[in-house]
């Protein structure tokens, strides 16, 4: 079973407890459909704009066994507030630069 760390938008914490992210991971649905059910090893925020704590948080999740890092749909798609993160690409590029092929990046969850 793959292990996934999920990064969420800090701005949406008051609106979304991540319930759908966890359901999708548990059932191998949404962005996890090709992987089947996955184990979530971490569910953290980006640390606030412009994703200033993303790299450190990804490092911890990789150290705890994450094979993949998923950006919660609040970041890529703007759920539930309707505003996608303007720093998404910057965070994704920084993760790819730092971790390379060590981890898979999943761009959304549901």
C-alpha cells in the first residue's frame, strides 16, 4: 500500500476538516484511483502564503514513509472557497527540485 502525505491550504482550515480527502485516500478514489487505497502518513498545511513551510513539511512526511505527496484540492482547485492557490506552481516546483524522483506528486485529491 502506498503512503501519501497531503498538503492543504492553511486558509481553508476553518472551512474544511479534510474529510473528503481522507475518504478518497481510504477508498482509492478521486486522484488515488490508479493507486488504490493509500495510507495517509501526514495531513499538514502549507504553512501559509506563499507556501513557506512546504519543503520542511514534505521532508518530515518523506522521513515518515511517504511515497507520494498530494496537494489537497483546496490548493489546486480552490475547494471550498473557490480560489485556487496562486502559489501552487511555486510549491510544486520547489518540491520537485528538492526531492526529484524520490516522491510522486499528486496535484489534487477529489
